[in-house]
């Protein structure tokens, strides 16, 4: 397993072009997602259009291509689970490593809980995480 220290070194090596490709998607997340999502009774979000599917795929591809997924036991990350479950979320007081782990949780969770990323795009969680990372770099 990769250590947190190794991951921090790896993130420091990400060049400006890579960060630009990651952050270029922020405007799309902030502006384009919500109008395309459809809500159903139980609050379940269902992606309806090919444009939304393309955006979701693009976001996940950018995250994986730029190796922003941190390999760790995210299912037992108590600090992250508590943060996700909390009502009040303040991303600004978290360090970049915490935010990368949080991003990993959301991307990985979507593999086991279909529609998770859709919900996190709609409620602007992914935007807030990436935007906070952008502001800290």
C-alpha cells in the first residue's frame, strides 16, 4: 500500500497543465449539471441525458488520469465518514490530503452505490472539493 507521505510527494509533482485539466471542469460542474438532473420521489437522482453521462464520465476520467485517487481503506476512514455524514461541511479548513481522500471516497463509493456521484455533482460536493483544492494550491 502507498503511504500518505508518498502520495503527498506525488501530488507535488503534478504539473500546472495537469491541474489546469482538473480545474477546467469546475465551470461545467458548477453550471451544467443541475438543470439536466431529474428528481424522483425518494430524493433519488437519476442522470437523464447523454450530456450528463458525458460530464460524469469526463469528471471521473480527469480524476483517474491525473491520479487523484488515493489508495487507502476508505470504508473505514472514520474522520471522512463523520465529515460526510455531518450537516455542516466546511471544506476550507481541511488540508489538500483530506480533500483528496474525500474525493476518493466519493468516486469509489459510486462503484458500489450507483448514483452517488450524480448526487454529489448535483449538490455541488464535487465542485466544492475541487474548488477548495484549487484555492489551496
